[in-house]
């Protein structure tokens, strides 16, 4: 069956992708084929109801539309109705029941007798799902048929069973053990078959005048005593057939080069069936077949489509002898079954079983319980009708008799126990060794990563620092896994181009943000360590504090303080949150963020260019205090160099156009990015948006264009028009415009931007302050937008000394 399913799969592949048009034409059905007939739906190929819709005539389904509803029949048959076709190679059909009925004198009633012939061509009866069943009280039923032996010969089979009963009281519903009903398995590969039902003896009981025989799907039939009369009116029963594409076995398909599958010389040679002859029935000197002993079996090999003369004689003699004996015993069973000795040779034979039961005569003697009277057993004793049986308890061996070997402990128990204990110790020991090796390997791997990521260098630098640097901590992987519940997805608070950020809780209940970077440049390990040391020294209220790092992973993990109120972008884009961002609060956030970036540019040991300033990297705490975060793309600027050449990094829409063209990173690159953030605060618009015209999709160009055209009020955030003064908004807009200059030399420094924002914030808090003073501060600040080279050198020098 497995081989045929393989052939079916191969056939499907040939139909779908074969490069040979001739093969494809043979195996592909035409379009528009009907797949329904009455209650039969979804008729699968290779079956079909019309020409060019089925593989060959064996797969024809004839749809009889004269009945209502239409009925499908196999090929041209009018008796084999198709009930269902499944894709796993099984087909359910309905077939006629064989029946013989007799009158009171034992004569056959012709009008009520049927002996159907099943002609199934290439569809064998399923020996797994079907049972040959006979019903009656004096019934000997035989099924004869043939099946494919190889591609040149066929094999004959016979099998059957006997059923008898004296009255209805002995008949048990649901049991087919030989009393009123008997069942036997059918041989594998049986295709065409005939059913023969004959009585043994002339005493046919009135309550069971008919004998029935049929092959039926095992799970679809449940015997009842009511079946003895007329099978409760059933004329048809369901049967399961096997089907497959191709009539050949695996060996035959390999032997035949035209079968559509690849063949090899070795497979062709192995496909030739060997000829072996099994033991034939014992013969007497007179030449007649002798009756086989009780519970014996014999087999005769069939080498062609029919039995040889001597084989047929032996089979007929055995069957006749079995029938004669069965009619004279109280309870007997004749099983005629097939069995196989090799994959290439099939055999048929007879298995005679005679199950003699104790006859309950009215004057039979009472049974004596030997177990209680003579107590012959040293072990356990079981009383049986007319005899007894001694046996030992589980774990002991012997015959259990006092005058025999008795019962003794079984060595196998101790052997099994010792073997189990040894295996258990071996399993525990090997598991412990494996765990230790795995742990040692993990420790070595972490040490390798720690050294590779510059852990030793970091420890040395931290040990040389004083003050706040000593608070920088080197975390272990276990520390961070415990803090994030093994990096559970519920702890993820952000994802970006630089990595994923998790929320964690340290053992002291301190909440932290843990960033796992996506990439790492092994060539810049020392630079990374320097950055960690410098960032750990940053002590500014508006910069997210770096608490430490973990170097035991392939990519270093950074640990920051956790900020609770989300990002500035969240508040700008969310109308619900945005309503809380008043004009005064926006000025405060802008001023604080500017102070933080100014601190990075001038107040640390070496200037730090953030390189990725954007609204999502400005965090807000519960008091709306701004915190600049995410230094994954940050770079240190040497004191003796005004810029740094590096590959392009950042977020589109925020990147300095001058840096974009030249790859020259300067402090003015951060000024441009910060100007875009200020434009977001004023307009509430997205940095890049397809809702705006093509020339205005970038917020920086859009803002500068509308400011030049004096259309500023039309693009301002509507939420600012309620509480913001237009004069103040215009001043801030002009500052934003300066920050967004295409040339870096035309932009103000971050220190200048922070001063302007602080001035505007002060005026907003104290509106009655002298206006001339604020104007004077503004004019002085404007004059410092483009510092001279001398001023710039002085600024760099002061940064280095700080």
C-alpha cells in the first residue's frame, strides 16, 4: 500500500511538472470535469465520470441519473455503488449480500438465494478495514478470489468460517465468535471474489431459515440476534477497497521501464520472484489427502491463475474433512485464511481449529475443587472444570507444584533491578558531567566575550578614576536576565536602528533601561570602552545617566536609568498627550534639551557629538523634565580636530545635509538635528510626511519655506495658538530657521541656541520684565551666531580644560 501511495505521488508530480508533453497529456484530466454525482461529492482524480476525466476505464464512475438522487457506480456495474472516495487511497462501496434460504425440509428456496460475484479489477479488498462475515445457525461460508501475484500471473485465494447455534439463548449480540455469527480476516490483495454459503446438516432452525455471507467494513457492522432471520432487511453492506495509480508492485515498477518511475539494473534483477514450494498436505499411501492434526496449518503455493490438479484435490479434501468434523462437534470453527512467506510469493491454506467445550449433561458429576481438597500446589492454585492449574506469583519461576520444582525467585528480577540501577547511575553521572562541561564552556565563552569587548581595559580605566566613575558598574549576564525576566517580550519598551531597549528591575528595586545593541564593530573596542568611561562621567540633570554595562555577550549591553513618561515624540504625535504640552512647557523642554546637548559639546573631558538627536531620543519624566538619551551613535571629537570623518549614521529627516554630502561630522550637525526637533515642537508635524506636497515632505525644508514667505501662523500647531504669543513664536521660528541653515558655518552653536531658549523661557515666566533688556540679550546673542576662528579655538580649549 505504501508503494502504491508513492506511485500516486510520483504520478501527481509527473502531471504537474513533467517536461515531456506526451506524459503530461496522458495524466492530466481535461478542464470542466464534473466532480459530483448525487451524494458523492469531490470525486478526486484519477476517478472521473466522463471520458478524458479519469485515468483509465478502471477509474470510471458511472452516474445513474435516472434515480433520485443520482447514484454513482464503479465502472459499468449496477450493483457496486460508490459511497465515498478518500485521498488516502481508500474507497467505500456498497455490495450485495450472498444469501441462501431453506424451507423446513432443508431444500433451498431459489427465489430468496443469491450468490454475488465481486469483480473489482485493480481495486483489492482492504484486509485491514474489512472482515469476511457469515450469519446463520448451520452455516459454512467460503470466499474464493484472486489477486495480483506479479505482472504476469495471478494468485488464487480461499478463506471462510463456520457458524452454528441450537437456540437463540446462546446467541450473544455484538459477538461473532461462531455462535450465530462468525468472522475471519480476508487475504491481502484479494480483488475478484465469489461467496458460497452452504448448510452443514439438514436441521435448519425456524428462527434462522437463511444463511448470509458477505465482506463488510468491520466498524460498520454490529451483529444482533435479529440478523438471523433476514439480516433485518439489509441487501447491501459497505466495503472498503484500496486503490492506487498503477497495477504494479514496487519491484515490478522498478523492473518495468514503462511504469513512469526510474528503474535500475539492480532493482530489475531483484524484482524477479523466487520459486519456493511450501510443505504440501500429508498423503496416505492410497494417495488421498489425510486430515491435518488439530490446530495445524498447511499451505500450497499457486504458481498460476488456477491451482494445479494435486493442489486443488488437497484443498477440496481438507475442506470436506473440516466440514464433516465441524458438523459432529459441539463447538467448532473452520478458518480458511491466507498467509505469506515472502514479499514476492503469496500462499493460501486452511487453518482448522476445533474448540471443544464441556457438554453440560443433565446427569454430569459435580466438579471437585482440588485446590481446597488435596492442595497440590506450593504456589498459587486455580481450580478448573475437571482439573486444576498450579502457577507462581510474578517474580518467581517454576511449575508451582509440591511434587515438582515449586516456585523460586526469578534471577531476571534481580538482573533487571541491577540493570535499571546501573542505567540510572550512568544517566545521572553522564548528565552531571554534561552539565559541568556545558557550564565550563559557557564560562569560557563569557570570558572570551568579556576580553573581546575590552572588559580588562574598562576595569583598569575605572580603577584609575575617582569620584562618580566608581559608581559605574559592570553587570553579569545573570544580573540582566534576572532583571528582565530573561528578556521577556513584555519587558520591551522600545526598538530602533541601534537595538532593542528593555525595562528591568535591579535587586534594590531600582528601575533601569537595558539596551541590547544590534551590531558591534570589533575594531573599535578601545573607543567603545573610552566612550563608556566618558559617558559614565556625565552628571547632568537633563542627560540620561549611564549606570553600567555588560561585556559577557557578543555585543555589549548598556544599562541606563529608566525614564517613566515616554518620549517627546509620543507627546507631540498623540493629541491626547499633546494637549498637556503647553507653550510654556514646550519652551522648558526645548531649553533643557539644549542645555544637555551644550553640556555634551563643551562640558565633558572630550566633546561628544550625539549624532542622532531626535524627538524619540528626548525622554520626559513625570515632571516633564527633558532627558537626552541613546548615545549608541555618539562619537568623541579629539580636541585638536574641528570635525571627524565617519560613515553616515542617524535618522532620515534629522541628518545634517552637509554631513550627508561630505561625511564630515561636526558639532553643527547636532545643531541641525536639534533645529528639526524645535520645528516639531512648533508645528506638531511629522518629520517626513507623504501628506504634504513633494517639495514639502521634509519638515526642515517645509518649515524654512513657509517662514520665508511669512506664512508661519498657518503651519503652527493649533494647540499653541491658544496660549502662545505670536511675537514669541516668531522669535523661536527665526532661531529654528538659523539652526536649519544648509551650511554649517551659518548655524549658531548649541551654546548660543541654549542661551536664546533660556531667554525666551525667562520672558515667558516674567512677562513684565524690561523688554529692552530681553531685546538687548537677543541682539547680542544673534551677533554670536557665527563665531570667529579665534573664538572657536578658545571654546575648544576651554572644553578641553573642563
